[in-house]
């Protein structure tokens, strides 16, 4: 009988439970851990959908995804003008407000968004005060619709009326046009869920001063290549979602000759507003991202997510080539830093259309280059890099324009693939602000919200049905 001899030196590759790798490592032997898990957590319907979309339907889906990623990566959105919402945005008629997130009746919206709607109604002149505005909204005398339904995206608890100025961004390559309101700035403002006299005054200031000022600047300076500035901002530490200081400063420098040429009555007020608004570039980046997503949406049969939006009550996504919302409850913002005296128990759920940035290589995918975002993810640049790598695991491509110096100038992940999200159980992480849930005092912190899985599973099942 042959006697078996055990090897004296062992090198191990462990697949699955890391405790076995830990045991080998504790004995000072080399070990490689492979992070494997049951696809889709063993959900049989989801596994069947994965088998189909990775199997016989894969060739067509992959081809569609390649085109989606190309459009997201190669389109050149330009900010061309500013116009009143009612004049520029299709489908806005009469007394109508556009709001963040999927559509809901007024009573079902969260407190911060209802306050923003009331402020918008008063700013439009439809009510004398917020109490009267609440009555109009409660009776359905003001129509409400998702901004996304009108090629528009708005951050946080934003609600826009027809007199509000909107940024008009054109993607000539795709023949698409997208819109966003002008950023309201920090403090006592409606997009932070406030309906005070000061918040209403800021909305009127945007309509009467800031909007005309930006329009005049663009008339003289010409169209702005939005993502060229965004790319510079990312290399300077912006993620273009939670932090936009670098891009805002670059834009201010670019426009400075024309800012100084504004009329006497606008130059100082606009300058004061711009100097105190480090998030000014946020809405511009969002409109640019939306213009690319609108182009990507024209591709049928893709598994790439082209809408991801929250209203503080529900969280919804859409896939390229499909008009169907897949909805679930809006998540809390878990990885967070709060102002003194506040915490999870006082905070509203995740809110805003700004997750359009995460779908276009900005925000969470750019976390690995932002020390500011790292503070919310454990405090080190390695933690920030891990957030970027988690997107890389579920994305179909890589940006050639957004690069991360701390990660060897690698491109940010681009094109969230619903198949990978469901297979791996890794959902997008969205960098965002946090609003108080009920008091109307506005922002109480900032952090990172993890997208809920259920809507991605529903989208995958729908895709499988459509490609069968």
C-alpha cells in the first residue's frame, strides 16, 4: 500500500467563508481569500433571470450596454442658457410643480418636501402664505409631477414652479436637452425642506436676479463644457455630489470677466450669493448627467440603470429603454456625520434626484479621489477607494474623462449594471446631505445612503421578461 505524505508547505486559496482563510493566516501560511457568495442570495426567480440575461440573451444585452456606456462616456453636455421652467420644460402647464423623486400625491410626500412645495407655491404668487399654500396642495389645486418625467433633475427636497429659472443643458451628440433649477445655496432654503420667509425670498431672488445674471453671462461667454470642468474638479478632490468646491471655484474663475460686467443692481448681489454657495456647480453637473442619461435611455434591451431617484418616501430606478419605475422605500442615510444634537432618530430618509451623478461616473464612483468623502466612509483614503471599487464591481464600463489621482489615475466606474447588482448583492452608495425629518430646520448632517436591493431585483425580473 502506498503511504501518503502530507506536504510540509501549504499555500491556500479559500473560496467563501473567510474564517477558514483567517485560520490559515493565523498559522503564518500564505492564503488568498476569494469573496464568493451565492448569486442573488439564492432567490430562485432572480437566479433564473440571471441565467437568462447572462445566458442566451447576454449577447444582445452586452451589445446594448456597450452602446449605453459609450454614450455616457463620449457625450459632451453644454450649458447653453437659463430660462423660466414654464417656458423651457416640456409638459409644464398652469399651476404645476416639479419635484424630486418618483411621483406621489401631496399627503404621501415627506415633511421636508411638502415644506419645499409650500414655499414654491408662495413664491409663484399662488398663495399669500404657507398655510394657504398647504390648502391648495392638499386639495389638488396645484398639479405635481416628478421632475424626471420632464427631462429635469433637482437635488434634495426641491420643488420648482413655472417662474423658477432652469439651467438648459444640451447634448448635441445625442440630440437631448436636460434641465435643473439653479442651486439655492446653503442655510435657510427650500431645497433643505424649509418654508420660511427667507426660503421664499431666496426662490424669488433666483427668479429675479441669479437666473437673469447667469443667462447674461452665457450670452457673452458662450456655452459651457460642463464635464470638462467637472473632470478638473474631480482631480482636485471633488466627488461632484457631496463636494463641488473645486468645480464651483473653477467655474467662477471662468466666468469672472462676465460677472464683473453684470448690471450694477445684479453684480454685487449675485457675487455675494455665488461666493457663499460652494454647491453652485451641483445642479449644473446634474443637468449634464441627465442629458447623457436621456441619450442612453434611447438604447433598448440594456441592463444599465439610467434613472435612480428618491423623494424621501420612495426610491425608484429605471433601466435604459424602459419607462417603468421599480420602486421601494427610500433608505436611511447610515454612514453619516451629524450636526451637534442630531442623529438618525431625527433624520429624513434619502432624498433627491442627485443620484443621477452616481450613474454617470460622479458621486460615489469618484469617492476614491475625495478626502472630503473619505471622512464619511471610515476616515481614510483606503475607505474611500473601497467605495469606488464597490461601484467597479457592478458597473459595465469605465470613464475616460473622470480620473482619480489617488487610485493611479484610474477612470471612475460607469454604467450600473442591474445584473451585477443583483448577482453580487452590492447596491450603489449615494453621497448626500441629510435633512431633519419633521421640524423644518433644514440640513442636520451629510453621509452615504446605500440603495435598497428590492427595486434592482424587480428591474432585473422585468428585463428578463422583456428579452424572453
